[in-house]
């Protein structure tokens, strides 16, 4: 009877059949009516789907059946209806219970239903199952919480957010540890407080944000300031953060303290430099010790021979023998100096165009003589190896040095193969980068004892040798190394203990159409010099006195000046009396090259001959345009230079007269 009455009441304010069909067809929302006391008066498909009740099962029952026991205990159903009637709406999210007892999370809206006169006759109730959305939101909240805990717990990085103006909005443990501020001290402040005064004055904070915004990121390494005022080296990354619509929310900022890494790098660099210095000092010590040892041996011969010659009672035959000893020893000393200069890449090279294979074939007799009969010699020379531009004498010396080393590695005999072939590029050798280009590869491969890895690291060091006493100077491979590097090439070594060694010289090839200019200087010859008046410029009293005596013995008139300034004074007084100037290069004040240039400017017809034994002067030979005589020089070399200079002087005079 009550149900019929309630149904009749709703028929009175309902009656729209099409509306009933519409509501009944909705399955995503539970839409139904309650009477004024809260009993279910209608039921749609969505309500049946969510709650599990059919219309026959639920119509007439109180809607509190959908609430949890906890909510019914606090009278939430009645309070919901009361709030809806008083305030016009009740809205809430909460747990509800299905027919099978399971719970689901719902969004509930209850609206009062009144007659035109305002009489409350029931409630319209709309419920939506939002369990999936809640679970997703809960998962998102948990994920955000985990991420927040993760970021906040990181101590090796300062990770925090800035608002669009650059103010700090959050702070993690790493930021507090690195910068020294707590979150309460820094949140809300501008991040420029972490910059140095110099960077703030230069506008670096604003530039950082502008760069991040324009390019998508800003990354740098710079100094930053802690709360206590101390500085630390920081690696900084700033990236803009946008919402789904592209609006700027702020900036994510990550800072890492690199101070310790910088210190370690500095210590490592200092250690490397100390090691390099120690190695340099060891090499210098070995070099100076080796030079002193070898020169003392040579000086012993010269000194003893000179002492014997002083006695005067020696027969002419013995005198000649000791004189020859002094001359031969001086030649060996000059050769030792040449090897040192080659190692330092200061040997004055006289490059010529030649075919490496032809040059090696021409050395066959001396190579076979050097090797001896126990060693088999084989050639493998490609016809298309091409030509190189190098000093042929130094090239031959380098080949012989390597042949001698190969021979010494095969005391019982063996096999030596010399090959020449064209190659494109040089592979990476001894931690040097690979080199591109066309090269002639000259290899000398032996079947000897081989070289261990530790020795390979040092074989090009001057005076380093594994041979016995008086078996070698330790300069052979140093000369090879210096010659090759000075010629624009490279040298490679492959070796294995017990399996032999292979040394390969890589010299740049030149195109067949390119020919090096022929040496226009004639070979040194002993010409009877023309008697001339020579201005000798030498600051060393011993050398100057000896040189003056030498020139006088050669029939020359000599005036000795003790330096460049003294020479210029004598030339200013009477330049016409001098036929040429013979000057040392390295002197206090104005050096010999500068003196020569001044003479050429003021007295252009007066020849100048320079002499020096210093490596940097010899390396610059040709750059100044003067004749250069290398110390130590033989009398024949001096006569040849004087002869050439005499002819040049005569040609200049003839041109002037014509």
C-alpha cells in the first residue's frame, strides 16, 4: 500500500516516458530516486551494474543499505539527506558496499526533489563508481611521494625547484649538505645568493635562466658559494619545467660538488708533471753523464797526444802518428756532437730528393761488410715506393745504425730483410696519433733476440743501451729518431723476445714531378786562399787567439774585435781596409746574426761568414742568408768557405766596376 502510494506520488511529478527510457539506459552512472524518508523509489541500469541489485530487489528498501557499517554507525545516510534538504545539495566521495559485500569508491550527489509549492517529496541521487580513478590517483600520489622521498634523500646532488623568477621553491638533503642552508633558510630566496659576487655582477644568474629557457637546458662548471662563505666547484644543470599546456612552471636545478674531483685532478696533474720532471732529470743526467764519459775518453786521447808532442824529442813518424790521433779524435767528437744534435732535432739537415730504394741498394757493399758473413741479407724493394726529400747522409747513417743494432742482436748469425714499400698513412705509434698522407716505409727486420717491453719504452733515449761496456754509445737510435722526426716522418718498432725485431722508418713521399733544388754549393776543396784583411769577431779570448793564429798561418791579415760593438766601431773608422768579416754567432749583447744584418745594411758589399756550434743557430741556417761554418771545422772546410766567399767578393766587385 505504501509502495503504491510512493509510486503514485512520483507518477504525479514524473510521467515523462521518454525521460524514463533515457535514465534507464545510462550504465555509467547510478541514477535513482528516493522518497522523503530515503527509500529507493526507482532504479536504472547503471545502479544495477554498480551495486549488483536488480530493481525488484532494491525498490522500497532504505538507501542506507549501500553504506558501510562505519558510516551507518555515525548516521551518515540521514545526515546526507538532511544536508541535501537544508542546503540544496549533498556531495561527497566515499566507500559504498555492493550486494556481494565488496566495497567501491564512489562520487555521490544528492539533490532534493520538491513540488511546485516547495513540498519535499524525495531526493534525486546520482552515484558514479570512481574506484579506478581513485586507485590511479592514489598510485600517482604514492609515486610522487616516493619520488619526493628519493629526491629529498639524495645527498650527493643538490636537487631543487625554482619558480619562473628564480626563487627557490623546495630543497633536498643534498642541497642542505652541499650549500649549508636548511630549507627554512633558503626557500623563497633568489637562487643568485649561491653565486660569487663576480658572477652576480656579470649577470650570470639571469643569463643562466635565459639560456635554459631559450635552449632547453643550461649546463656549466663554475664556482659557487656556501652559507659559510667558502667556495666550491660546482657542476650545474638547469632545465625549464612546463605544464601540459606549455606554460612555464619554473626550473629544475641540479648541482653537484666537484671540488674533490678537481682536487684529485690537480693532484694527478701535479703527479704527472713530477713524474715527467723526474724522467726529464733522469734523461738529462744520463745524457750529461754519457756526454761527459764519451768526451773525457776523446779528451784523454787528445791530451796524451799533445803532451807527447810537447816533448820535442819524438821522431817524425811518431809525431805524425800522434797528430793523426788528435785529428781522428776530433772527427769522432764532431760525430758525437752531430748525433746529439740529431736526437734534439737541431742537426742542420740538407734535404735532397732521392729514391730510398736506390739509395739502399747503393749501400749494399757497406751493409754486407757491416753485417759479416753469418748474417743473410735480403732486399724486398718495391718499384713504386717513390722518392723522398731528406738528408741523404743522415738517411744512410740512420740505416747503418739500425743495421748495426740488428747485427748485434744476432751474434750467432741470422737473417736481415730490408724492405721499401709505399704506404698510405702512419698508424698510431707510441701513444702518438695516426698520421694521414703518403709515405715510404723503410723496414729493417732481423731474426735476432728481440726486445722486451720495458726496453722498447726507452730505446730512443740518448745514451740508453743494453750493450756491454765499449760496445756502443747509446746514441745510434737517438740519431735515427731525431733524423726521422726532423724530416717530418715517424719511426715504428715491433719486437718479441726470441722472435726478432722490425724497425720501420716512415718518410713523406714527394710527387714525381716535384724535384728538390740541387745543392749549388761546391764540395769543400783545398784552394790556395787569396791574401785578405779579415775582421775576426770573437768574444772568447782562447778561441779568438787560436783563430787569429790559424788565419795568419793561412796567409791572411787579421784584426781581432772582442765583440759586435767593437767590430762596428772598427768598421766605422775604416771599412774599406777589410775584405770580409768572420764572426762567432753567440756573443754577449749583439749576436753575430744581428751584426751581419747591420753590416749588410750599412756596407752591403762586405761579405760576412758566421761560425757556431750552437744547435739553435745551426737549425736556423739559411734563414739569415749568411754563409755558416759549423764548429768544429776542419782547415779544408775553412779554406772552402774562404774560397767561395772570395769568388763571391770578386763577382760583386766586378759588377760594381761594370
